[in-house]
């Protein structure tokens, strides 16, 4: 469902992503981990069509994002790391705006929106302006809006930042359920325990280059560690700069 | 003192870093353009005041009184401007800036944070007044042939005036923020300020100053001049500042120093009081400003009426953007005063045409009416440019940090820009046509001029809106704390200059053919072949220019947003 081929983003002064290639299958949860400034957010933004790559290609659901960006984006639910929204709209108005752009059926919109707002504990706030929401509430609203059009691919940058433990638990359950229903999920995170709990495969990026990828066991093997937590694997690979 | 300097350092370093050569906003073209505009304004102010004062000198008896009265009026105006701008700046710097939570988490007293912020606010509010009041007083100095002491006294007096207004504003804001959250005070103040300005403009316009040239009104002018000699209240700092400058102008050093001393002690006493007030009240007000914002007016809902259905003729994605744009625009209280100002601008514009003394003019009325009508096209287009600069140019930047939503949505950048274009084009074309047609009706122009004005404006509106959207996208600033201010940036300036050039070109291109047609109609003559060819080429070239101004900037804007 997601194919990145020699993806490169050069900002002029830094190469944020350097010839990155990877594949994510349908129904798979792929965790993308790496230290600060490794190129995780840039990769996510390139995949979401927010940034244009310097070179390389992004294939989403068989569509080249450079050639058919609009059709590609229709398949994606995108959740950025920082919840910037239209502060002067209410939560429900924002969901309607999203539904109109992603062409959600009008007759099912209201029911769907109310269910999502209920699920994310925002129903009582549906008619309040977003400027009055807390950081966590905005994050929950963004995730709800990303799920509104039943995306085939979910791209999430730091999904749990700002969420309370109950919301973290709920989001994890939702993501697992979506994967069971064949939604492809690409998550970038710093929280290694989340990657460990949720992801079928994990990719480790450092200085724009993919150092290693595979299941947790495969990563342990690469790091030449026996029984170890992802944290130890992460630190070992980063320290030794072990390539795949 | 060291703490205050440390708190000021980020601002100073940011200013220095913005001058670095690797800063992409720091190109030579940009610096050159800002310098040229600044110098032109500066020289313009100097020339106007020099000529006015030179004229005053030639008027016996009254000339000196008028020149002195002008000083007190200027000081009063500067002081009012400083007071208002300081209050708005103090509110932003003391309570609403994004870095304040960080500053308050640092181990420094709230009094020190207040003082460092107050210094920044004073500088931001005052530098322009100091810079642009200098040519005014330079012209006084040259006309009255003063020595260097006059300029020193003027500079000290103006700086002390800035300190007084800033300290006063600080005290007012500190006390106000205890009662109401700072964000609310700013909204209310801006609305009240604009209403006050509107009343002043309307009042001044409605007293019809042009009637002063009427000999019948001379009696009232004499009465007015007599009232001018009434002294101002000796308790006001503006009186001391005015008296100090007047004394320096007339070489009365003792009186001058006395008034400067009065002003200086007042300024330092107010700074002292503001610091004591800050110690007691600043943190309380800051804490209040951190509360959840509430709507200024509760929403009114009518069950049977849904305005969104009026937009059903649009495609679904266009309607979504239109509804979002309209809602965010009208819910943003910072936009309301601008709307009032725009309404006043239009009302005064039309009123001016209704009171033109066409019948009393020595020039034949028919020439005058049609000349005014032709110039009216340019004037209406300039008004339109001003409105577009304020509302349309920042439209892309207004998406702010939420622009990722548009980028991630299945909408092409091109469509996004064209939706924005039509959202602003429709209301503006209606507004511009109403403006031109009503003013032409007031001028009682010929059907030809009426048609020409309506068609030209119909072509100019999309050109101006296209340039505003396109250049607004090229020079978009999604990180600004106040996106409406992007119009004061390099891109905004470039937009204004290009619009003025376009309007001037269109007027020049149309002037020749319009003259031929007008004269031919008036004298019943036929056109020569050369005149016909020239007219056709002129109109085609005008149309081409307008089309180019619509499509090319939007293409550039799309390209710029796509390669971010």
C-alpha cells in the first residue's frame, strides 16, 4: 500500500531524508522510530503530500503521489504532530469541512461524526469553538477527522502526544482494529513502548537514512541482542550506525 | 538591571540575526524597496510642511499664529496616536505574546518581565513617530532659521512624550487587565478606536471644509482664528511639550528648559508609578489573560434559516472552503473594525461626489463631469486595491499553521487558490461596480462614460484580486502571530506598487481612445483610420494586461506553494 523509492528531501543546508526506500503492506502497522531530527516528520509530511520531495517517488495505494496527488490523498487519513486547526470553527463544523473535502456521503455524515465525537469524548464540545479546546482535545479531534472518510492508509506523526492515558489506550485499540480491517498504518513515534505494543514492523531512521527495519525479533538479531527491549535495540543500532 | 538586559537580549539578537546575509528575507531588492518608500515618505512630509510654513510666513499677522497652532495640533495628534498604539502594543507584549508562558516560568520577577516588555513596546510604538516627525520640525527649523539647540530640544521633547504616553498606557493596561482578560480589552479598544476615528472623519467631512473658500464663510474663519489664541491647559504634558518646542523656536532658552524639566519629571514619575503598579498587578492580569477565550457575542441560531444553503450552487469542496472562510472571517473580531473603516471609506467617497460644486465651476460642466468620471475609474480602482491589500492579500496567510489541512486534503493547490479568488472576487466586483455606477450617477455622466467605467472596473477587479491572491501565496507567512499584517511585508508592498502600475497603465491606455470618442460624439465628427486602429490596440492591450494580472500571479503562487 505504501512504497517509498529512493525518497530524498534536501533543504539546501541539510539532507533531511536520504534515498529512503521502504514498503508497507495492507493491514500492516509500521512504526517509524529515530532520534530527534532524524527525518521522521519530513518523511511523514512527504507521504502526506505536504512537502514535495527533491527526488524519489511515493506510491500510495498504487498511485504515484507526484502524478496523482489528489487521488492519493483521498486514500489517506493524515494526523500531524502538532494540532493546528481553524480556531474559529467549532468541532462539528471542522468535521463537516473535512467531510466535504474528502467527499464523505452527506446522509451518513452526521451519524458518523457524532459517533466519532462520542468515541473521542468530544460530543459535549461539538459546538464550542476550537480555540477553547485543550491540546489533547485538538489532537483527538484531528484523529477523529482523519478517520471520518474511512481511509485505507493512516499516516500519524506522534499520535499519543498530549493524550491522557485513557485516550492513549483508546487510540491503540482503534488502530489495532483498523489494521485488522486491512487499513495500513504508518506511525512515527518517540514512544518506543507504543511501537513495541502496536507495530508489526519497525523502521529505524537516523540522519535521514534508514538504518534497520523488521519485526522486533529481526531488529534484535541485527543489533546482536538476545532478550532485550526495543529501547536497548534502538540505542545499540543508533550507536553502532548498523545498516540493514 | 542585568535581568532586564537578559530579557531584552532575545529581541536584540533576533533583530541582529534578521540582518544576516543568509536570511532569505534579506535580499537587496527588498532593502532597496523599503528604503526608497521610506525616503519618499520622509521627503514628501518635509516638502509639504516646508511649503505650508513658507506660505504661512507670507500671511501677515495670522501666519505666525497658524504655524504655532499647527505645532500644538501636531503634538496633540502625535500624543493621541502614541497613546493608542502603546495601549495596543502593551496588551500584546505584556499579555498575549506566545513566549510569555516561557518567560513567566523563568526565575525572574514579574516586575522585571513587565519592565523589559514595556521597553520593547515603547520602542515599537514610538520609533515611527520620532522618525517621521523629524522632517516636520526640520522644516520649522529651516523656516524660522533656528540653531542646533532647537533640534536637540525637539528630540528630547519627542522622546519624553513617547515615554509619558507609554508609561500612561502601561498603567492603564495593567489596571484594565485585572478587570477583563487582555484579549477582550484589545478587541473592545480596537473597535472603540475605529468608531472614534470614523466619527472624527465623518464629522470633519460633513462640516464641508471646502466651503471655507466661500466669501460668505469668512466671518466664521475670523472667529475660529480668534479662538486659536486661547491657551491650552497648563496641567497637560502636551502643553509643556508644545511650549518647550515653541520656546526653542523663538530662542527663549529659560522657558524652554523649564518646560522640558516639567515634562521630564512627569515622564520619570509615571515610569516609577507604572513599575509599582506592575509589582502589584501584572502577574494577576497575566494569569487572567490565560483563561479560555469566550465568544464576544453568543451565536444566534435560527431554526428555519440556514445561510449555507445560499451557496448550494457551488461544488462541494468549494462550498466547504467558502463556508469555512466566511465563518472564520466574521468570527475573528480583529476583522470587524476593518469592515467599519471600509464602510466609512465608501460612504465618504460617494459623499464627496454628491457635494462637488460642478454648477459653480468656470469650466464647462460636460467636460468636467466626464473628466471626473474617467478619473473616477482610477480612484475606484485605488480604493479597491486598498481593500484587497487588507482583506485579499492576507487570505492565504490567514490559513496560518492550519495550512497543513489544505495541503493534506485531496484538493489541488491550483483549485485552492482559485476558490479563494472567486470567494473575494464576487463581493469585490459588486462593491466596485456599485461604487463606480453610483458615483457616475451623482456626476450625471454620459451613457458612454457610464459603460466604459463599468466595463473597465469589471476587468480591473479580477486583475487586482488575482494579483492579491497570487502574490499573497508567493509571499505567504503561515507562522505570523498576526497574519493580517503580512500586507506590511515586502510582498504586500510589491502588490501595492504593481497594482498602482497596472491601474496607471490601464488609465493611460484608455485615455487616448476615450478622448477621441468623447470629442467625436460632442462635435458629431467621424474617426480617422489611425484613431480607430489606435483605439482597438489600446483596448486589446488593456484586456491583455488584465488577463495577465489574473493568471500569472496565481500561477506563480501555485508554483511557490507546491514546492514548499
